[in-house]
C-alpha cells in the first residue's frame, strides 16, 4: 500500500531535505537545493519515478522510529522473526558535495535485507546512464545531463530493470554504511565520505543548536522538536526559510488544491522571526531578517508575496504531466503562480518583523529604514485597493479585512519606529493614516448583527485570519468585538475542534474541492484563547494539536479530522512556527497565572510591542 503523508520523516542538511518512509524508502529528494529537480519522486508517483529503499526482505516487519535526541538523525528499527536491525538515515553537514548516508546495524539475530536504488532525475523523468565507479570501489555513477549521483556500497550491487539492487544479511553487532552523493556531471566524481566523522559532526551540530532552545514549561520538548524542524527548513547559504520541502501534496486527496511550497513567503515573516527569537536563536533570526531586507530591496511597487531561496523573483508555475500525483491528486505543480498576486498584508508582516527585530536588539541601518519609508510611501497609495489576501484565492480580488488590518499594522510599526527609536519620518501623516485605516476597518470590516469582524468588506463570512487581530494589536483581547469574532470562528469554522481557514462550500476561491482543517489556524485559536483568559481551553487545544503530530513529531499543513490523516505539504514550516509561538504563549500565561496566585512581581512582557497602544 502507498504510504500516507504522516508515514514520512524528514532528514536534511539545511540546504535540501529528503522524506524517508516507515518502509525504509526515501521517496522524495531534490538536489542540490530544496527547489531543485527531484531525483527521487516516488512520493508523487510510483517507485519507477525514483526512490532508495533499504529494508528487511521479511514481509511486514514491526517498525519503530525516532530521531536521536536533539538531532535530525533518523533511526528506524525493524523487527522480524529472525532478528532486528536499525536503519540510521542522515544528511551530513555539507562540506563540498551533498551526501545522504544510510547505515544498517544489526541489533539481534541475523536479518536478510534488500537494497533498491532507482534514480530518476528531473522529477522522475530522466533515466540516467549508469557505470561502475572509476576508482574500482563497489557502487555506481549515474549521469543524466547536468546531474550526477554516486552510490558507494559496502556490498555488491547489480543492475536490474533500470534499478540498482543488492541482497545482503546483517547480524548482531555488524554495521554496513551506504552513501549517495550528488554533483554536477561536468565535475569529477565526489571522493568517498568519512561516514563516522560525518555522523559525529552532524550529531554534534544538531545537538548544540537544539540545546540552546529556551524552555517552554511542560511543552519544552514539543517546542524543541518543532524548532529543529524549522532549522531544517532553513536554507543556510542565504538565511531564507522554505514553507515546506515538498510540492503538490494535496489539501484534499484527488483535488486540484496542490501547490509548490519550496519557496519563502513574506506572510511568515513576523511569526518566524518571533519563533527564532523566542527559542533563543538570535543569529538565525538575524539571518532571516537580513534575507527579508535583501530580498525586498528594489522598487516598492515590485515587492512580491514570496521569493526563491536566494531571493529569486521569477517563480513561473508549470505542470509535471508525467507524474500522477499523490493518491492521484493532479496537477503536480512546479513553481507558484501566486508570486504575481497582490497581498497587502505583506507590508504589515515585513514592517512588524523588522520592528520586532529592532526591539530585540537587531538594529536597523539607515539604508534599511530608508527602504521601510519607501514601502510606506507606496502603501499609502495602494492600501485601499482590493487584493488576493492571505489565502491566495485564484478567482478575484476583494477588500479582505485581514489585509486592511495588516496595512494598519504597517503604519503602526512605522509610527512606533519613530516614537521608540528616534527614526525620521512623517509622523503626523502616518498617525493620521493609521487612525483612518483603523476607523474604516471597524466600519466596513465589522458586522454589528453578527458581533464579529468578517472575511471581507460586505461579507457575512468569517475566516481564520481574523483570529490574528488581537495578536497584532489591532484591538485589545478584552474588546467585545474580538470576543465576538472568536465566537463566530468557533461557530462557523471548527471541525471536530480544529479550525478551517474558511468554509469552501460558502466562499468562492476559484478552486474546486474541499480542504482539511488548517493546523496553523488551530494554533492561532490557542493564542486567542490564551490572550482572552481562556487558559484551560488553550492548553487543552494545544495538547490536542500535539497529539496530531506523527510518531517523530512532524506536522503537515492541514489535517482531516474525519479520516484522521494529514493533508498538504509536509512538514509545514507555518504549522511548526505556530506550534513554537503557541507553546511559548501558553508557558507565559501559565507563569502569569502562577504569579497572580503567589503575588510575585511581574517581569517585562516580551510581547508588549505587539499590543495596541
């Protein structure tokens, strides 16, 4: 049977990543970058579209897997009637050619194993030309056009039906290490890897980083695992962070709601920055801040909602017609046409992220403030326009309430930059515009009959982005309009206690089919409960969401409560960022509740800068 999304685990080297199934098969890997063509694409097709499987020959072995504590080194234990083996998978810290290492270690008895390597470059299309290694070692060199992959094997291999296979046995105490390296085909074959040294260095690097994650009360371990996942989705050379390492995993099986998420979204800017700062990783936050500044430099009218890993702007969308898609979900898309959309919320996200960075000691250069002033000048001319909004519908533009709120937030952070840091700018004009936008939203984005803010001007529908209004400081949490909005979201968007983005059956978004509950939005409800004093409900929902993670602590974009399965691209940075922030919010409210009970003096509020003034 085909694996479900939750049956996969992530390994990576902070430049790319691979998905490893419970069956020992690497079914997705793009080399050399997250957004490169996949050499293993079985995730979106069949084994013939590329995979690398190492597993016992015995049918249906018992499987248990876990990451080594604080690392991204995956260990899968297979139990068979004859014995047990552990398969360790990791991608070493890159120093030259990228590698994927797979080590089989006998734990008990003697276990018959099989290895099958099917390389297919360019998303499962290109069959490579395979030759023996030129240095006489056991393994192969596979080349197709610009791409080269090199397998080094501790056991004899042979070719069969355009695959490379091996059969071998492992006994207790024995270890066998397979390595696969990638390189451009015009360069020499990558030299052998010292796997033991690479393992030690990789383990130390991950544990050192994870060990710096700040405590989050009873949720520290969950927060730490999500922080490690977020780090794994970082593109180390530039500081950019991909939304997910995959493309076209469906928001609903068999539907057309399939998107390429191997890019960096500005909508994630503030949440990601706060998550990194809250975990204590200031340098990672600085790298993300710097990526934001570099990427958005240029004409303010040309700022996009999303970019490539190094800030690339042309992300043309096309369809891979030779891949059948995950569970038949077509089309399989490469690139993302949404990069051409107008989403006014990105100005608020960008300004808020830079403001939060400045508040926490990441100072703003004069050039960076000049860029922000230019962005505000442009926003003054476009904030009243309808846009596609946070959720990127593909039908028509509207005046989304959340977009207008984030335009207000952009002006609010610009004003605070002048007030708090002595920066120069048209303070009176920006204050007046901030006030005008706030008034318009309260008039046109609020439905007095429902007692709730609404999805867009003139609509009676709500969407989950409205949960962010108190978080960004538009109104205080105790305001009855905020409480009414939370109640409306609970009434309209909860499915088995989880939050949908909006009701697809009532809202036109230019797409057919359904979608699951959106996990980041469910964490936003945790935040909303905590901010409005509903601490017990916040903690209960947070625990419910933690229980949805797979066996190695990963979350996708969405979840189907009825079928009990994950949906959407995986693992999803937005979900893990929201988990981290909600975990720290809960820990802070728990500490505040304890302080009030004991009469302990209050400390500084780390989020005071996001509340309304």
